């Protein structure tokens, strides 16, 4: 999730957001991190993602790792070197070569966190520090 980053211009949704949360939990006077139960991170399965988003939307995020202009002009070379650039799906929504996997991991982590509430006796609340956060997304829009 830390590899989903915008190298073109500063953006509030960046890897340091997660790192600052983790550092606070680790270094706080209350020693909060030692009181947390870590839940295994897992990639979401497409069948779970498709319950919320259309196939077209999922495919657009998957394809966004490629630079569409390079793909058109350089074809297979861009497929081999894919996603070295930051691409924008909207003004405030960027992707790079790691975004698709980061999104699957973020969604899967949230699913696992919810499962933990119902299946584990040592978990009674959860907080999922994930990225990308997905707050722009709906069924068919990123």
C-alpha cells in the first residue's frame, strides 16, 4: 500500500499518511500499538469487489497502471515496463503501477478486519489504516 504514490505533484493521500499513523501508535505515551491486535492483510477476491463495483470500473483501475499514450505508441514495450508514470483517472484521483494491487489489499484488509470482529474473541473493534482509501469510489466511478 505504500507504493501507491504520486511522484508528479504533492497530494494529501500519500504513503507518509500511513507511516505517521503507525509511528504515533508505536511512539505514543499510551503505547497504543502494543494494545492492538494485528489482523492479517489479504488481497480481496474479485468476487467481493464485484459486489460493490462494476466490472468496467474494476478493469479501468487495472488498466490505469499503464500509460495509455505509451501503450498506444510503444505497445508491448509499455506492457513490459508498465506503469512507471502516475496517471490521473480524475483531477484528484491518481494511479501508478501499484494502485490496483494496493486497492485489492486495502479492500481485503477491510474485509478481514470486519471478519475478525465476528470470528475472534480477542477483537471487539477495528481500525484499518489502508490506502488508497477509496473514498471517491462508488459502483461505477473511481
